[in-house]
């Protein structure tokens, strides 16, 4: 059976943020709103050591698409709103999601106390709150001289103005209030034979996507060639996002 996975080569990754921007534009995620960040592709930053022996580390973060996914286990609806696809992606169905946030609470990679830094692996769109609120705002920074958010959306004929439209049976291209959202490995692209947009847009080719069980594939070859790590292996979730090498030694 197929098990889609991602390898992130930390020796190539410089934390430029191209993956985050690519994900944001492809999946129409919000800017910071309602007290939280909406980045399906996020980062953890660490500075270790004492001058002059200092190491700066950037750890890209996303849904780990865990084989033993606690977010699926705790989802209270039947059939599950959070579930596994046949090719190993941890998927969210927005028609079934009731916004209880049990998945968000159960995910060990969303918790500040686990990783030491706040991440947005699973985000929540509060009910009664507008999605992309800045583009519903009619205020102008300089009255009569600058456009407001709503003017920009109206001129672009899209909300958000950078909206990428796509169809998927489980998730919406712009999520509605009252549901959670997260990385889907760009399943809407995979179904067309493409790769996740963050992988395609990485200028350093630090992200590699493929079938973990394809022994002749590049992803499997890299895992064979290099010692890999996963985040919080002690959690027992068996992540399918692997990290190899380091940017600094």
C-alpha cells in the first residue's frame, strides 16, 4: 500500500519561508486572525549555545500525517471527520467536522508545552467570526488615498484576493467558520499527478515527497542513505515527516 511521506533536508533548508508562502497562497490560509496563526507550513526556531559557539536551527513544521494519529482517535463523529486515506494521508472532511477541536487538543505537535514554541499544525476557524477578516474591513490607512481590504477583494473579484480555486471531495479551498484546518499534503494536487506546492516551490529542493514504500524512489533512497529523525518519537505517533542532516555542524 502507498504511504505518502515527506523528507526535509535540514542541510539545504535555510528557513527562507518559501514553503510557507507557497502553502498560504495555494491553500488560501488566513493571516493571523482571531488570536491565532494560520500556517499549515510553519517553523520552529532555536538558537543554542553561547557566543561565539552558537547554533541557529530552523525546523520546518507541518502536519506529520502520523500512522498512529491521535487526532483521528479522538474525533467524536462517525464517520470520522479526521481520517486516513488509502495512501496514508491524515485527511479532514469539512462536512463532518463539528468544530469541537478535540483533534487540535490531542495533536502533540500543536502544543507549546511539547515543542517549546507555538505552532499552527491544526488551526481553528471560530464560529461567528469572518474568515479572512482583513478583507471584510472597509477602513483605509490614508482616507481617499489607499484601498481598504474590502476594496482589494472587490477589485480582485476573489476573497482572499490571492484565492486559488480548486475542488476536493473532503476539504474546501477556503474553509468556513466553525471547522479546523491543516496540511493535506495538497491532496487536490496529488490527485492530478502533481506534488505538494511547498515541495515544488522550495528553491533549495529541501523538501522531498513520495511513497515511503517505493524502495526505488528518491524519498526512500534518502532515508536509506541518511540517518533520519522525527519529531517527538516518544509520543508513539509514527510520523511520516522525516528530517535528515543539519544546516550547521
